[in-house]
C-alpha cells in the first residue's frame, strides 16, 4: 500500500518518512511551500509542492498516486492561514462550512474533505510510535516538591486551554501562571515567560482532552530544552503516550547535564507521587 504524507515544517515529516521506509511502504508527499524543508524530496518516492490552501491539488495528487491512507506530520503554522494565502475552490467550500476556524476545526474540515474523496487521515504516529513519551521521570533528577505543586497546578490550566483549542503549553512559577501559549508555539511562550520571571520556571505541555492523534500531536525535543535553559526553566511535564519526543536520548542527556527534570504525566491525571 502507498501511504500519503502531508508534510509541514520541522523534523516530524522526515521521521515519518524514515519509519515508512523501514516498514517497506512507499510514500507520496504533499509538501507545503511555505513550511516544508526542501530536503523532503530526498526521502520521498513522489512529491508535489502546493501552496497553503490548495486542498484540491493535494487531494488530486493523492488520488493520482493511489493513496487511500494519509498522515499529517509537521506543523503548519496557524498564522500562515492569515498571511494572505489564496485558497482554492475546494478549500473555500470547506472553510465556508466551518462554524469556527481554530486548529481542530480547520484540520478536521480538511480530514472530512479527504474522506469524501476516499482518503483516510490516520494516526500521525503510525510509523513513529516508539517516539511517544513514556510515563514517569525521564531524567536523573525528579521534580522537586515545589515543582510538583507547580505541575499539578499547571495541569488544570493547561488542560483547560487545550480543551478550548487555544494552546497546549503554560509556564508556572511558585503557583502562579506566568505565560500561556496561543499561536506562537511552545518555544516562544517559554522565552516570553523567561523575560517575565526568569528562574524556577516549570513548563507544562499537555495533549488535548481526547487528543486526536491524527493531527496536532504535542512535540518536544532538544530545542525545547535549549529554550528552557535560556529562560531559566528547571522542569518540564509532558503527557505520556500522547507526546512525541524527537532525539529523546540527546534531549534527556542535555537535561541531565543542566539539572533539568522531565516527567511524563499520565493523561488527565495529577500525579500524587512523593517528591
């Protein structure tokens, strides 16, 4: 079977391509001009480049290549949709039907249009399940008692903003919410928190309630830890089983060297593990 890949920015599309190759499946890739790394052409069997909003061209390409299952991997920044891109008629028709244009609604609408054309959007971790975060402490240093309190406090807020589809990351210090993510992304909200209250920051990044694993799966990696070091953050909580960890070994090694604690928190629970 030939799978399709809608490739956004970052490393995620390349990891999916690598996983598909290991599994022996050819891959037809739709690359987004405004987002995708041009090197994607080196790892894909077929590639077509489309602009933001060219939904009809994407579906036509997949149908031409015999794709019946597709994966969406890599961020397509929400702000791109407000950057003056001109959608095609199929995209306009889809947008017209949406009651709102948040991330879930937009990507859900695209998935529905694809399904009507016989293309199923499947779990984005299908070829990279081994990259999902495990539960429990992932670094040598566990969260301190104060960091545990901040995580527990932050989880309630982070899950609420995730439920509202506003963002998935908040930064906490001493039981107070310092910064909340909107469109800017995880690294930028951590940097903003560092400017507001440098030091003793805890970062809480969550999956959405009933996270749809087809899209918008939380991702962390070495750049996340580097940004935490820059901002003076000492603890990172991520949702176990629903967060992808890129370059996990390098990420954990860097965190250990800098004394940063990383912990995988079970979905929709608050840990009562003693510090």
